[in-house]
C-alpha cells in the first residue's frame, strides 16, 4: 500500500471520528476555555488537555483570537459558545515576573505543545498562538469597553512539537490558543517554563588580580613585602635584585674586524654632499663687500649703454627709410 493511500485512509478515518465522536462524548468534551496556568522561575508547568474534535475551517483566513476559541470563563462557554470553539482551546497564562534582576538581566517564557499523532502520517496537526489579555489596546484607548487582543508569537508549522519563546513577558496575564488545524486530537500536552538570562559579570572580570606577596586588605600605596625571601640575619628591608642574563660570552666577528670591502653604497656615503659644501662655505666666512665704483657702474653705466644701443638702432632705421624713398 502506497504512502498516499495510507494518508488518504488516515484522513478519512479522522473525518469519520470527527463526525462520530460528538455523538458518543458529552458536550463538554469539545474545545473550551481550559483551566489557567501560572508560570514562575523554578515553577515549571506541564498539563494535559483534550480532545479537540473539529478542524479549523480552511476557508477562514483570520487567526483565531482567544475570544474566538473560548470565553472569559468556562461557564460562559456553555451559554455562549465561541465561533471556533470546536476547533481550538483557550488557556489563560499568568506569568510571575522574577525579582531581584539587574538592569542587564533578562527573562524568557517558553511554551511547548506536543501531541500524539495516531495516524503516523502527520494527519493530526496543531498550531499555537500567544496573545495578551487586551492590555496593549486598553492602554491605547482607555475608553474602549471592548479592546482587542495583541499577538506576541505563534508556531504554525507542520512539525511537532510546536514551541513559542516570548521575551520579557511583563504584562502578567496572557492567553494561549491551541488550534487543531487538521485531524482529530484526542490529547495534547502543554509545557511552560520561565528562564532567566543573567548578564556576564563584566566588571568583576576586569578587576585586577592580587599580586603575589601582596596583602589583599592592604592599601594600594603599601609596598610589596618580600621579607619571607630575605636571607638569614638581614636587618634592613629586603628587596630582591632584578634577575639578569648572567655572564655572556661575545665571540669575535672577522667580518667586522676586516671590514666589508668597498662598495658603491659606501662610496656614496663618503662622497661630499651639498650639506658638506654649505658647511665648508660657512667655515670660510662671508664674501668681501662690493666697492662703490662697481655699484655705480652697474647702476648708471648699464642704462647708458642700453640707451646708446636704442639710439643707434633708430638712426639706422631712419637711413634705411630715406634710401627706400
């Protein structure tokens, strides 16, 4: 028999059971508001509920809210059945916030729901949703007499178990919705734990360790006490000498004694540089001062010479013009 045929038979069997079970079980066996649970640090919860006979309508796109799966109290379920009450359960959850936490500590709520799939083909499938108790919407609009719910997490996969982790659930009261997505679930188990994540003691890790020979209760300015290491008969305060390398033998180096030989680099180092020339000029002293005759010759003679050249050029140009005329 193929796996597809077995899955079809299991699905048909689950459908028949969903139709027949309401006839043999009391009306209270349908999905209702289950007793609430309280979760605290060191107070894990594990409860078993069931059955959930109906499957959630596939044509319904909305996620079932707590009010759609159960009323505020189990007594209201009998007089005013919720719209999806046959396919989902509502479980009130109260979270006790841990005390004595630092600003860096955190805590997490983990809820896990598991069930038995008698078909062995994954026909039975549960999904879980976690909601507040209308606190968020009530804060936004205090005058609203019927505030809605705010979703804090969901686990709607094809795997089992389904699990939800909620970071810092500090509202106190919440609601867990257990939805029977397909098949017939005769029994399911809810596990809830509250875990604290302590911050690393960073400042303690950074604290300086106590040095050897120092009294932990001594002040920071008190010197180290090495009296235990002092030789017998010593009267003055004993301070051990720093450890050295001891005697070291230095072997002669023939290359250093004989030199490395001439090379282009060494010749360049020995050649005079501009800095050497400047230093040599500084050592010879300043140049002799220029005489007044020389200064006059440059200041007066040079302009006269230039004027004579210009006059000769003009006269030569005039003669050339006369000849051409």
